[in-house]
């Protein structure tokens, strides 16, 4: 059983060949120091870092990354070594302090991946380096201790505290080695052809937050820190839309939690962004990977019985000379219109991210060049006499303004094209992808097949808040959802200062998401359970209760909580045993094999320790067997549990009931503003849709 450590706690190690896995929301530098029986580090030769990554029994990664694996063989350690300290530091090019990034998580595992001990490093603020763990020998037995000692002075202060006289020189050597090995810079987006064609070449995927290599980061493993393996990256079709082979899952839009969680999707190939004019190159500190050369993509799937390729996407009518082609809904490649629209939305997301990155890069370049020119002008004493200095400053400002105006004009051109595309795509979306105010819901019928994705809300960037890209989540759900009902959910606490109002809005968002999931699944393929311990959300839950679409009435009180959690936990156990035993037909007669969603309101009120453990179990093990979790909670309300609940929060995708900029993409780190997909005030569409769902369920069961 995994030991969840808190600061200062130790745990015995039963294995000597280990891995230390680090996952964080930002690239970190990993290092280690060796100490003797008195804990003293005898010199720089006892420090393992990216510039000297290996010593007998210990090896660390060579570059900064958001995910690390340190290899450790305690038997191979020199006899004089009695202590191994695992160090983490922010690189010089990264955030300024640990308090601005999600809390790092460190795990000690066996070679088979079995986690022996884990530690979430909380409580850091101005520190830029930290001693995360300490493995030490006592009477020929090794133990691990959670340390979490931070240093605002960075690696230099940390190494000096361990008694190294050459601490500053060694810290500089580590930074130099990290800079040499850094390969995470985002290259400037390639220009679009003059006629606006969207043909693209395959671009290399940006490493995900859990990688020291090309695998992507996610939070859908048992602990939801990062998966050990990522799905194969899909190829880019000839038309430039990024999507998988027919019949295979298409890539996920890489929305990442920028406010305490981990990126929820692996990052895939990036399609080329719209034209942004001549842009200065983004500086790179290492060699950039070259795009692989690919031939035409064969869309033949070995298990798809088709004698012909999918029909071509719709084409736009001829455009006037010199004008870009008019956008068309569904112009991406796919076997169905839904798949084409999904890939088109994905492409719009990429285009907006890349185009905005190019604009911001150009502005940063213009600003740095202006500062350099002003410094040069002021450093010359001759320019301080007469009007030469003023003329130099005016010339620098003029060049800066010209560059920024040029970049903004290119961005505006790209935004106009994306806006035009959005205006034709949005009305063509199916119910699973559409907003609640889309007319498609008025002709809603219960589907016969499960869609490939479901809409959770919209994403936009501050350069153009009116351009909203649908946020689509692939089905079946691979992780649960957490709808934040705390004040941190609001971007303006003064507007939503009333905690009760935020909780009501959060529950409304949960009802809208649950109703959509019910509506996009065939009858009998999806069930919803609700836990409302104090009955505080009775009014908000009324549409679900009145329509009869719930699997049962909302559970209230300690007995109701225990009953629902017990039944769902037993369900997960039964399905797991059947699958692991290779006998899925051995489930009890009449066993409901449909997907199940548990909506929990007002956590942790009404939950004892047993219920909390069951909830964590459902979050970790449930998605793999069709049991999903949606929590409506304020994380601060659960502070009494300390770090024990951190794995639970990390396992969930955080959403907000009001607009918030807590999501980030893994390519360039844009802070995307998320807006939930809520039912318009006064609309009866929710009741109409739920009535159809209830009718289809009755016919299915009858």
C-alpha cells in the first residue's frame, strides 16, 4: 500500500532498486547530493546534476522537465554514502518562485512501477529550490523521509547549506548544463501561404509535463499525476487537420489545469497557424527537432470494412481573386461529419494558440529591442548633450510602434479569419458539441450511438475575448471533473463575493454537464447518481429529479452517502475482478453495464474518513470500468485533511462556474479563459431534453 507522507514523516523501503518520479506543472531541474554518516556532502563529486548526471547507483535526467525519473540502486552506493537527498529547482528561464506553480509531487517506486511512498510538496512560496526527499541508511536498512525544505536563494543557497564551499560555482554549472540541454523552446509558427490554404506539415509535439522524452503528460493514471505511456501521436492529413486514423481516437485539445492540477491531455502534432506576418524568431537554447517528412496518409483501417476512402470534405465556393477562400463547416478529414467538426475545432484551437504566440513573441521582441537601443543611446555621453538623446529615444519608440502595429495587423487578420470560421462552424455542431442556445437542441432526439466528444464550455484569449473556441472532452471520460465552488473560481472576487451564490452557480454548472452527458448517450447507456448530504442543492437539482432521469433520489445524510458510495465501490470491484480474470460474462445476472456518473455536492460535508477513502478509490479506479466522478466543492473546505486529498484533486479536471483563466495549453503556456456551458436563463431547453431522455429510458426499460 502506498504511504502518503507529510513533511518530516519517514517510511521504510523494502526494495533497493528504485525509481524516484517527479511530476509538476512546470519544468524543474532534478539533482541529488550524497552524504556520509554525518550527513556531510564531501565535495562537488558527490553531487549528481544535469552536468554530471551519473554516479555509482544514481542517475538523474540531463535537462529541465515537468516530469522526471531518477534511477537509484542503493546496493551500488559507495559504502561511505549513508544519505541521498533529492533536490528540485526552478530553472533560470522558468517561474520566479514555487508559490506560483502547482505543488510538485514526488514518488518512490519499485522498478515495476509499484508506488512505495509519495509526497506532495506543499507550503512553498518564494523558494526556488527545495530538498524534496531524503533516503537514509540506519543499521543497514534504508528509509525515505519527506523533507520539503525550500530555499529562496535557489540551488546556490541549498548547496551552501549542505556544506559545499563551491556552491555558487556548482549552481552556475547546473544552470549552464540545463541551458545546453534545453529543447523546449517553441519555434515561431510557419507562415500560411498567401492564398490562405491550410495545408500543413507535421510539426513535432511539445514534450508534455510528465516527460523527459517525447511521451505526453496527463493526469489520468491512478494517481493522476502523469501516465507512464501516452497514445501514439496521430499523423497530419493532407488537408492539414490533425486527427487519428479512421476508427481511432482523434487527438485531444491539450487543455491543462493552470491552477493546481496537471495537464489533462497529451499534446499531439500541431497544425500550422494562420499567417502572422514577418516575425522575429523565438530564441532557442538548443537544437530544434526537424519536422519528419511524411507521405500521403493511408486512412484504411484494418478493422473497418470499407472498399472506398471516406468522402471528401465539403469545399468552399470559389473566392474572388486575391481573397481567401470562405470557411466551410466540416472541412477537416474524417469518416463522419462529427469527426470532421471535431478535428476542425481542434484546428481552430491550434490556429488561435499559434497566432497569438506569434503576436506576443513579436511584441516581446520589439520591447527588448527598444530597451537595448535606449540603453545604448544613454550609455554614450555624447547623446546626453543637446537633442541627440531625445532623437534616439523617439526613433526607438517609432521602431517599436511600427513592429507592434505590424504584428497586431497580422493578428487581426488571423482573428478575422478564425471568427468567420467560427461563425459557420458553431451553427453546424451536433448537440454533443453545441451550446445550449444552439437551435440544434430544438430538434433533439436521443442518439443511437455514443459521440466522440462532449462540450464542457468555451475557451478564449484576452487578445479577442469574443472569439470562443469550444472546449470538447473526449468520451468515454478518462478522468473526473471538479467544479470549484470556492471564491478562487472567480476572476473577480468582488463580483462574486457571496459564497452561497458561487455554490449555487457551481451546482447549476454540474446539472448542465450531467444533463448533457445523459442527453448525448443512447438510452440505457448512462446513469447519474447524486449525493447531496444536507439537501442544500434541492432547488438546483429539481430538473433532474422531476424528469426522472436519475438512478435514484439524491442521497442525503450519512446513511445515504454510505449507501451510494458502497454500491458504486462494489460495482468497481466486481467489474475489475471480471476483467482481470478474463471473464466479463461472469458478472451477476441483470448487472447494469452502462456508464455511471456520481455527482457529489458540498464535499467534504457529510463525509467521514471511510467515505473519503471510497471517494478517492472511485476517482482513481472508477474511470477504467465506467464509473465517473463529478465533484462540486471548494478545496479550502477540505484543508483539514491536509495533503491526503491532494491525489484526489490532481485526479480531477478543474472547471469553474464563472469565467476563469486557470487552463493552459502545453505548447506555449497560454492562460486560456474558460467559460462554462450553462443553460441560458429562462430557457426551457433543459426540461425538453431531459423529458426526451426520460421517455427513451422508460421505453428501453419497458
